[in-house]
C-alpha cells in the first residue's frame, strides 16, 4: 500500500471516527448544528427572513452560505447534522488532496499526518462548527498564496466574511507576500461584492452588525481573560459566577470590577494585533522571505486573536491549523516543537469540551484546572511565536552569519 493510500485511509478513519464521537460524547458537541445552523438556514430557505440581512447577526453574512449548502445533502442522509459534517468532510478532502499532492514529499506527508492528528485531538467540535468549514478553505488558500495570490486572497476574504479569524491570515499575507496588490485586490473584490449583495437585499443597516455584537459581549467562560473570574466562581467568592447569555447563546462569567475588563479587552486586542503586525512589517522591510515570515507571523496573529479575545470557544483551536500545516510543510524540523505544543492545547480543549464541560459551568477543580492549563499553553505559544518573529532574519543577515556559525 502506497504512502498516499495510507494517508487517505487515515483521513477517512479519523473523520468518520470523530464525526461519530459527536453523537456519543456528552454536552452535545454538535448542538450548534441542529440548534442554530439548521433553524437559521431553514428560515432563509423558507422565506422567513435572512439573518445578517433582516436582522443583526453574530456572524458575517457569508456564514449562512455553508449552512444553506448543507441542505443539499439532507435528502441523501436524512439528517441536517449528518449533512453538515459530510459537507465539512468534503471540503476537508479537497484541501487534503491539495496538501498531499502525489504523496512523495516528506514535508507534505508530515503536514498531512499532523492535520489528521489535530482533528483527532480536538475532537467533534472541530467538525461540528462553522470554523470547521473555514479551516480547509484557509489551508488551500495558504498553499496557493505564492503561486496564485489572487485566488488565495479571494478564498481568505470569503471565509473572513464567514468567521472573522482568517483576517489574521490575510494580514500576514499582506505583510509577507511581495505581490501585495493581489492580496488587497482579492480581498477588496470579495468584500465589495458581498456588501453590494447585502445592500441590494435591503440589509445595509445590518452589514456590520457582527462587529457590534462582538464588541459589546461579556467575558466568555473559556477565554483566557475569564480565568480569574472562573476561579472566583470555583472558590465561591462573593459576586463571582458563571451564567448563560440568552442573547448570545453562550456561557459568560461575572465578578468584581468585571466591566472595566470587558471594556479594555477590545482595545487591548487591537493593540496586540497591531504590535505583532508592525513587527512583521519591520521584518518584511528588512528582506525576510515569505517562507521564513508568513507561518510565524500568521500563527502569532491567530494565537494573539485567541489570547486577547474576551470570547473563547473550543472550536477556536481550529484556527491554529493552517499556519502549523504550512510551517511543517516548509520546515518541519523548525515547526515540530510548536506544532506539538499546539496539539497538546487541542487535546486539553477536548477534555474540557465536551468531556468535562459541566465542571466549567458549575465550576469543579479538575475541569477548571485543565482549562487554565490549556489557556496557559496558548499564552506560551503566542509568546513563543512573537519571540520567534523577533528573531526572523533576512537572507542577507543569514548569509553573513552562516560562516561565523560554521566556524
């Protein structure tokens, strides 16, 4: 059996196994699919109103696209939930085929195995969420950035209009890629078409409603910044608790002086992302190559987007995959250590959700400790990537340093 065949057999086994776990594990890891994706898309198809057009929505407008597409498979499988995971598996398969290629390059093989290991480590939430649809598209875009920057930018912009996180990959591409006009052009084209369609449908007033919904949110229970309040709830301190937000359909925390923290997080997130981006710009200006700069810059931006975010959901760990896959593809020896650390974060996330999630909602020591450990791993990964970004060297400096290193 060829190496390529083994990879594809593993692809099927991992995806079917993780998809099946969604039905076996506690706390409904596929609950978003039938509780919100199916009703939203059914309402749109039946003429009952379109979220993001007729009303403000927590997601950008194109997020409805995969939710609607999943209905095409319902007549064949009889369940929207199964149809959704089938759609995600098909998109994964396309990106996996691009990554594997003919299966001879060692870097491609390592990156492909890593992706499968990450899917298994993160568990069902990685497939039964909108993020699971955006990740393979982002991987394909990253693979095409150098050779087909227009197409890559169009794909990244499209998934950014589904979930905002791929904007970090777009920003890294704009800094690291020499053909910046293509990156800007693709993103502007997709954004212009999307906004024109929204306005034509009468949703102009709600075009950017998802931004307001995000900035006015409280601290979600799994966000790193929520840790002191979660521990306060665990220790039964006065005023500290976990509660459910019926407006946002998420669990949040509250406690002493939480409002100033909530108010500070969005500006802090913007400042952190700007600082990382500026560091990347300096490295690009000094001549750093795309291969040296893009994976580390994109991972620093993505992890920063998680670490400094007041919203934190288990599926956010999916966001790390494209940068890590590309890093392993380009230089597996340099990326195996951070990839392993990220894999540990994914596995801890699956333990927290869905396995021990009730121990977060009604705080228990084991669950809260594991979540805290996961968040500390993410913070460490962010710090590591920023430090690595600071050490990225231009080819000229590398060439000058090489003789001294050999001597």
